C-alpha cells in the first residue's frame, strides 16, 4: 500500500527536478532578430539581438541590448527572457501562441518594439535615460470583430504618453474618418517601466 503511493510522489519529485534543471540550462543559439542603430545618441552603432532556444520545447526567446563603448567593443546592457512570449508556452499546454515574433526598430535614439496581440497590434517605445531603457510611449490598435472584419467593425486606437500620463482612446468604424467615441484620461506611472522588468503579459496593463 505504501509503495503504491510513494511511487507517484517520487515520480513527481523527479519530474520537478528535471524541469528545474532544464530551466536553468538555456541554449539561446538561434538568431532571430539583429537590429543595429544608435540607442543612446552617442553617434556609435548599438545592437538589438533576439535569440531563440531551439532545444527547449517551448521555444523561449531572449532579448539583449548592446551599447558601443569608446574602445569599439559592445557592452551588454540588458538581457530579458520575459519580454517576449515563448512560441509554445507552458501556459497553453505547448500550443502555438498564435503571434509573430516581435519586430524591433531604432530611430532617433528610440527603441520600438512592435507586437501582435489579440485582435490587433501594439507598439512600445523605449528611451535610454538615467542609465535604463524606460517605456515612454505606447500605441495600440484593436478591433471588436469576432468573426469577420467588415464595415461594422469598430477599431480602437490607443495612444499613451507615459511621460505626460495622457492616455487617449479613439473609436472609428472601418474605412471611416468619423470618430464614434473618444476617451481621454491621465494615468501617471512612476517610476517609468524599465525594459529589463517588462513582461509580455504587461500588454494587458495598458
């Protein structure tokens, strides 16, 4: 009787130990994104790198930011394994998350991250200031269609300036310039979110 109950307990312990060991061993060897640009306005090229762990079944992704140094080398400033959702997350029982891997852009010292979300997309703007990459702006477009996008579909455009705290939502019908509804409010977030602490699930916060 005792052995019958001890076996599944022992098996669970082994499984947890094995899973923990796998999580500690990362193999981010597949290059997914490699973007070059000036992130800190010093006139030297910096790098944004996204790597995938192709050994881990969930296919996690790692973001790394490198800043150029006076000696010509590049210094790793940020590493994040949580800002991009794994392609086959455990939370979805290994099913595909349904979204493209985010794109990154560098323009005028601003790092932009464009991601697909449910029924739309979202863009984040990060600026290097006070020794960190801080979230300063957010732009999101979503729609309310459940089956087919047609002339009755309402698109909502959200613009959030985290520096001023001004958040605006505008509703418009597909193909129309007429504003159906507009909502404006002030939301102050202090301190500004830092990219190394940012999680892909934070998209639901804004």
